[in-house]
């Protein structure tokens, strides 16, 4: 069995995530769930956050697994923060809003840690 090269695996993951996001939006659009201007703004913001995250996660390998991990995880975490902020702006469920706030705080702390690691 031949393994898929690392860059191929990364591309497959990117395509799968983008496909999921696009499919989710298409389902909402088809069901009329985007009539609400808040929903439309949330989905547009989420799409922008996902696109930025996926683009930023594509790096040229540095030959150091730890550096590559941090370099890819920083934009991944920033994407989570950006999406959580959208939940805080547009969401109504108090449990999900508390989760979103925790994501903002915790993911930012982890980004700071990874940046410090890259600065070594």
C-alpha cells in the first residue's frame, strides 16, 4: 500500500474542510435559513474566517516538525477565535456563547505559547 505524500494529505484535508463548509452553507441556503440578515452575516464571516485559516495553514515545510506544527496551528487557532467571535456577535444560546468566549481566551493563550516557541 502506497502512502499519500504529506502535501497530498494536507491538500485532501483542506479540500474536505472547504467542501464541508460549502456544503453546509448550500444546505442552509436551499432550506431558506439564510433569510435572516444575522445568519447571512454570520455565514459570510465564517466563510471568510475559514478561507483565511486554510490559506494561512498552507506552509512551506521548514524541516522541523515542531516549527511546522506551530506554524500551521497558529492560523488554525486564529480561525477558531474568528469563528467564536462571530458566535459572540450573532449567537443567542448562552451555553454556546460561553463556549465561544472560552475558545477566544484559551486559543489566544495557545497562540501566544506557540509564537514564543517559534521565537526561540
